[in-house]
């Protein structure tokens, strides 16, 4: 029975570390700002594409 609880503890700790690892990592730059800029670029590119398709008919 002790092997079961030992294995359970090992898997629990491993799962907790895998879940919490990204929270412990320090980001070198702001991912949200770069994601926002990328989304804006995609949006404006798509708007331009839709306008050109509308002009073609």
C-alpha cells in the first residue's frame, strides 16, 4: 500500500510542477503587447483585403 501512496505523491508533485512552471517563469518581454500588435496587424490586413475584394465586385 505504501508503494501506491508513494507513486500517487510522485505523480501529484509532478503534475503540480508541470501546472505551476509557467507561473514561475519570468517573461523577458510583454507577450500581451506583442499579441495585441499582431492582432491589429492581422485585422488591418484583413480589412484592406475585404475592401479590395469589394472594389473588384
